């Protein structure tokens, strides 16, 4: 079923379900009795008549009497936004900045606010993200090189050569902005450590943005969105 049909089907489902928004006190008990593996799940109202059930990265939806389960990407057509991605992100554990070894990163800019990014030098969306950097305000950007060799063959060698350059930030920027390949070089580098760290943090792709409050956003977003998040983090602190 293509994405348009999926959206139409979901809209029809919502119309059929109706507007019962009550969150029954015994819903979790009944859910766990029927599906014991959900005992440690996080449960919350999702839309009228349905609840989201979150276990790790998995998001499912159940109606009140447990006769309907919805799996997959649920779209809010009014906002043209993925409810599933929003729920998954909201329930993702915060990352402790103590887990980020700055010595394994490349500092691109300076500022009082902090932004940490896992990036692959040959990642299209990483390049798209970096085009937003000039619009960011007062932010220190650190790149944790994370080449996805299985998707971009040769990215590990490019990453290593950038790391071995006398000016890593300049070499990184030259490759991204000018497609200027760094001179081939071999030296001790953090590629293996960063790959292991990404796995530990459940980072599956690039770019992955980490903010000072530990929020992880696993996708490229606009400068306006980044600035707004940086502003909100500053207010909370």
C-alpha cells in the first residue's frame, strides 16, 4: 500500500473509531494480560479511542477494547507530521553528555550553546544539514565522524584522511562545501570508537543531532528548528 493509501486508510479508521477519549484505568492491566511483553511499555492516549504503546523504538497503537492494533507510520494530516516519529522521539531516553568524548569530535564553530552531530562525510542529508549552519546563532558545533561504510563505500577512508589533516575542521568543511577530497593519510582515529558509541546511543543513521539537554534528533532539520531548540534548552537551563 503506498503512502497516500495509507493516509486515506488511517483517516477512515479514525472516522470509524469515533471520539471516545476516555483512558480506562484498567487498560494497561488488560493490555499486559493479553500481551505480557508490554509490561514495561510506556502507554499514553494517542488519538480518540486509541493509545500508544512504546517499547524502545517500537511504537504500536491499540484501541480501548484491544480489538484493533495499528503498526507503522501514523500521519497527522492537519500538520503533515508523523505522530509515530514524534512519539518515538518523545520517549527516547535522554543522552548524557558525559557519554560524549569530545576528543573524538571535530570542532567546527565556537559559541556558548552546544550542538553535537554524528555525521558521515558522504551522507546527502548531512550535507543538506550543513548548509543550515551559517544561519545558526552562537553555537559550538562538534562533529563526531561516523562513516556508514555499508551505505557509502569509501567513507571510512575519507573520514580517516580528514582526521589526519593538520586542520580537521578545514578539511571537513572543504570536503562538504567544495567536494575537495583530503590527501590520503593514515593515523590513529576515533572511527571504531564513534561507531561503538553510536550503537550504544541507538544512533542508526546520519545525521543525528544531540542537544545540551540530551535530546536526540535523528534527522536533518532546518536552521530555524535548530535555533528554536537551542533557545528552549537555554530557557530550561
